[in-house]
C-alpha cells in the first residue's frame, strides 16, 4: 500500500471506430502531474472541454458507461479505464476527438499493450487508497444484481453471471491479483445476444459493431429470412439459422470469456471512484448500472470523509515504541502524548495515544464529566508530526517549535477509554527548517479533531 502515484512515461495514440457512433476516432493518452487523476478532453469541441473520469459524472449506463459534464459527453470509457486501473495509472489526460472511445477489438488488451510499451513513471506523491473496513452491499431490486465488497489485505474480484440462455447460462470469473490482469482478463471481449441486436439498432446504437469487436451469441432460433435481414443490417455473411452458438471471427479466449468481460467492466467502472480499492469485490449478475451505483456510494463516502481513519491492529508491533519516542521527543510526564507510532513514511506518520481515566488533566477537566482538552489533542498531533521530522534527521539533537496553527476544528469530545489515532502528513517539502503539515485525530472511524501546522526545526546546542 505504501506505493507512490504513477503516470505514463510518454504519450500513446490509437485509432478505431466507435461502437455506437461508427465514427473513426483517434484517442491519445498523455502523462499528467500528481493528484491530477484521470481526465478526458474532447479535442473536437471548441475550447476543448475536460470531463473528470469520476462516478458522479456518469449520466448513462445503457450498453456502456457514459460520462457527461456541462452537456459534454464521452461514452464507452470502461475498457480503457480498466486497463489504467489494473496497471496503477493514477494520473492521465486522455484526448479524444469524438463522443466515445474507440471499441478496438472489444476488450482492453490493446490499451494494455500500449501501456506496457510506453511504461510507467513513478511520481513523488503517495497513492491514496480507499480501504474497505466493513462490508458494503449494493442491490438493484429491478434487475436482481448486487455488488458486495468485504475487507481484505489485497484487492480481488469474484463475478457470477446468469442468463436465461441455452448457450450462456451461469458463468464465474475471478481475479485475485491485478498483476494477472493481462493474462486472465484484458483480452475478454464484450458480448451481445442476437435477440438484442434489433432493439439496439432501432435505437441507433452499435453502428460500429461487428464480429471482430464483439462476441455475438445466437441462442434463440429465428426464421432464416429474419436472420439474413439482421446479418445484412450489421454487414456480416449469412449463416444457418438452425445452428445456435457463438458468432465471432476469433475463437473464445476462455470458455468463460463473457464472465471475464463482466469482471473487466467492473474494473473500468470502479476506476471512476478515483482511488484504488483495498478489498474483495463479489458481484452477482453485474452490469454498468449496479457498478456505477456502487462507485457512487463509495464516492459519497470519500466526500463525506476527507481522509479515512488509519488501520490499527494492536497485535502488530509498532514501528517506533515508547522508548524510541522518548529518544526523539523531549516531552515527559505529564505532557508526553504519543505512546507509539504504527506507521511512518517519507511524508506520513500515524501515532497512537490511549486515553486513560488516570490522566492528570481529568482532575479538573472535568471532575464529573471527564473530557480531554482540545488543546491537548492539538498538542498530541503536533508531537506526532514532530516525530515524523525528527526521525528523518541525522546525527544530533533537534527540537520542533510551533510557528502557526490554522483551521483547527473539534468535531467530537474525547473521553477516558478512547484510543486516539494521530495522522500527520507533510503538505510541502521541508525547506529551511520549516515544516507544514495537515493533521487528523481519529477515534474509531470518526475525525475528532483536525488542524494545519507550521513548525520550525532547530538543532539544539550541545
């Protein structure tokens, strides 16, 4: 989880036709700066408007995922988004000269090959994950579809699909490691039933569909005349209407290729959360509608909670114990307010403070209703931030001193028995001995206090 953000090492471009519009489309994927996210730019429109690839911008899920903002639309984005998600591309600007992405061969494999060809560039900013801490389950009563995500130490997806079909009934697909995406999932193509084609054509869709970019499943016999007329409409050769089965030029990549493609679509749609997920997704009869409903749920949670509570497992030894904390900080009883550190990186630290009823300040704050003073919550965060800086310095003795505290907010009282998780992150590089940090104090999943700090680092005289 302690990986940095990544972008593409260089541009790559592709050309192909649009599945629904039939247009000849050119699309270019460009590197982008840290915290840019994935954004799509319509180069065929005056002003070249940009649409963020986020779930709240999804305005349609019929036969593909449609993004729209200020009446600017881009559809069929899911295959490209799945490839970017699987390869850990956090920041990318996508230029496209049409209202949809090209369908290419109906899978994500061509995007994957281009990403591998140009390579990735690691960026100097940590990647932010959405960590699943509790079971989340989303249902669609109309379709019977559901998506559940469970806490897990890694990311994985299990998919079950079911259709009332003699050819395609129940199938399952699993991805346990994104490293296996290319071999197991990326080449799985989109699929459609012959019985759906007439309705899709009637609605002006799949103008660019053919047997090279989709699996067509013929599982309900129709008259030869009707079958021939449909073949003429989509520009394929006449075939025997009595022979049920798969109609495509290339054989199936796997016997469960349709289920694998549904898994691919899930990856493309959850990429619109804007953060990689740490958890196990279990999907039953998924489609773009339920996928987006799930992604929107997570997006709302992200907006509601600016930052997630750190994971705390008391069974795991600390990275800095109390003895090391006392070596770094000059504070002592009754003012040492960090007992251990459970995570420390170049820019981020998480400390722990167990609040006991025996704390001396509870004698006067308040005898009948013990509440930890807010100023001490700020001090606990500041001490934790000090540990981040002091642990990174070389030989010598140093101290940190407040220069400024801004935007302090107290959201919930802290009482005896609470365990404080103190999360501090550098917001800029340390320059000339000045450090700026953003701090959060959690009890459980809730932020109880937050603040912004500026501190000066001073080498002590020996």
